[in-house]
């Protein structure tokens, strides 16, 4: 296995020494079970082509994503939407994994994505149970200029925090932002939430229905780094305490609208394509159709993401305002078997 420059394994006194990572007594680290099953989802949205293409490629030849002692399953989650090259058929699959949907009886009258959610939950869950897959990577594209972004759903999942720390270091000098969504009103029931350790991956900018080689390769490399981390973890490597810079979801910002709900302004050119850059009070945020600027009026800087995302017009969202913070990850190691 190629692990890049991060961890250089040597044999010392019957134990592995791994550069900056060392084995230590069980009381010094949080213990997690061996990772046995990993799923890689593509096509949750049927017009986001990088994940669809990668998963189809790995379904034909999965050698690239196999790791010692781990079952890795590439899977197309929304084949109906993929066939039509549309985001979804009836409803957004990436919002469909609610307790109500997963517990509703199956039948011909269910929306297509709700039925798919139930099937995926049976294959890779059940959600919240000990039988669920250990890790699910859900691959997405965005039309926004976000680069590579890892999406987490918990600030206390130390396994995931350590994994994204590893990925960020391995991907350097390429940047890889971490978006954390624990907002009680803005978080949603994702496809990947079926697993114990859900990780979303957004890579852009890429238009819907289009495949760009640089975006494809960035996504492919991040998945490789993630699987390398899992193999290292399973081999007995302990990962020491670390910190992760993350962007926490703060609020959803809509476009200005008239009394009939029609959009009356666009993202300002000084904000367009500036994902992850600070938006300060007084900075131009929107531009009306007749050229007037509307400034940001918050009480402090925010860091916008998903700026002018095409798929979010229907969700009445111009961008997500985030706040930057540093998360602390405990040391982790594989639990004794």
C-alpha cells in the first residue's frame, strides 16, 4: 500500500513505528472497532457525474478501492435519476433518510427516492444499528467554486475527525475544506447517514451533467487517501491527538425576493466564486438587476459556501454562511479483538 509521505513504517521491537504515529497503551486513545465494510456511493444526485463515473468504473474493476481486510462496495444509489441525468425523480434522495420515510410501509404509491431510501437502508443499515456499514463515502459535485470539500455531520466523531485530518495532510498542497453541519434546523437526513461514520465529498466547480477531468481526479485521489487511512487504522496504527479547521454551518442565505417570491437580485460579482473566503459586514453580497449593491449586514465575518449553487435555487438558498472554528480530535486506535 502506498501511504505517501505521512507515515513511514519501520519495525521496532515487534511493534510498528509510523513516523509521527506510535502505538501506546489502550488508556491513551479512544478505541474504535476494526473497519470491516465500506461503501462508496455515487449518483445520489443523478446529474453529478464524477461520483457516477468513478463508481461505475470501480463496479467493473474494484482493485483500486480494495484494502486488506475491508469489504469495499461501490454503489449507484439513484439509478433512475442517473438514467435521466437529473438530480432526482420525485424528491431529493439526500434528504430522504428520515425515520418517517424509513419506517413507512413499502408500496406502489411511494415516491421513487423514498423507496430507494428504504432499500438502501436495508442493504447498508439499518440506520443506527450495529449491523450498519462502518463507513459510507457519498460522492457529490457542486457548481460552486468550492474545490474539494469533506462534509461531516458530527464534531464528536473522532474517527471521522482523524480521517479528514489525514486526508487534508495527504492531499497537500491541494486544499481540502471541511464543512460541519450540526445545525438543528439546517441539517438533513443524508444518504450516508445510514452508516456509523458518514462522510460526504463535494468537488467543484463542475456543471450538472458534465464530467471534468480535474474534478474527477481530485475526487478519485481523496477517496484513495480515505481508504489508505482505514487500512492504516486497521493495521493497528494509533493516530495521536490533532486539530481540524472546519467551517460550521451557521445559516442559509436566500436571494432577495419580491412579494410574489420572485428573485430580485443576483450574487454580487465580488462574492461570486469566492467560496471559503471571508464575507465581512458591509461587503457587497447581492446585486440588483438595475445594478445596485446589497451589502452583508451581519455582526461579524462569515465564510460562504455553495455560492450560487444551481441545485439550491429550488431550495431558496443563495449560499450557506459558515463560521470557522478549530475542532479537537482525540487520539484513536483499533480496539482489541
